[in-house]
C-alpha cells in the first residue's frame, strides 16, 4: 500500500470501518444475487460481531427463498393500534402498496428505483391484512414499521439477523419507547 504498512486503507487513510465494508458487501449483493445470502451473512457478522456461517454460493438460491422460509411476525401493544396484527412475509422484489403511495405523494417519485435503493432485494418484507408493512432499510440500517399509507411509525436496529425484524428495540420515529410495538414470530 502507499504508506508501506501493508494494511488495507481507505481513501481517508484509516483502516476501513465495518460500515464501509458492509456498504461494499451490500453493493456486491445487489450485483450478484446468487451469493446474496452469503454476503448478508458476512455483513451480519461484521455488524454484530457474530460468527460468519460460510456456504458456497449457489445459482439455485433465489431472492424468494428467504421469503419462503421466513416466519410470520406479530406486532402487539403499539399505541398506533392500526399496526398491531400478524404480518406475512413478502417477496423482496415486490413493492408494498403503501410504499408506492408514499412515493407518489412525496413528489411523484417512481417507486421501483426508490424501493431498489433502500432494500437489498433479498430480505423479505412483511405485510398485515390492513396493508401496514415492516421492511429493512439498508441505507439507514434499521427496520421500519409503516402504516398502509406508507407513513413511518416505528423503527429498530437489526437484532441478530438482517433477514428477520428484531423482537426488541422498537421506538417511535420521535424516539419514544413508550407505545412502541412488541414483536414475536408466529
């Protein structure tokens, strides 16, 4: 390397942070869907300090495989009662109707490029019968609960997995823990 130390350095001259490495891994995951699950496992290890489970990339892995094996989740005890209920996993390539509504309301943005920008195409999102949804925003590294109109209600950092929403740590968008939902897998 330029400084002769032999260690990997970023543009600013320091050792790359986990955030930089994570961003790189998520970019690669978007480019090569066949290895996305392995890349997300590595990214999870970087973020959470968890051991990485290595498995060979397979072209047979589809984005919907995470959706097919994901459990439903139940939100309860939220002060915004409309979000309480059971949420079924959805294919990450599909866009929630509320998300599309919010894009149109916020200035007529095309939903597809915005959805593709904030999600990784592998992590499933979850939808209630009422149209509320839970999704992972890769740009902000947080899970969100939005109402059926696409308005953000609650958020939480990942907890142990980037493929499933956390059961704890939810707060309102104003940072209040009081009235935040509890989540469980059903």
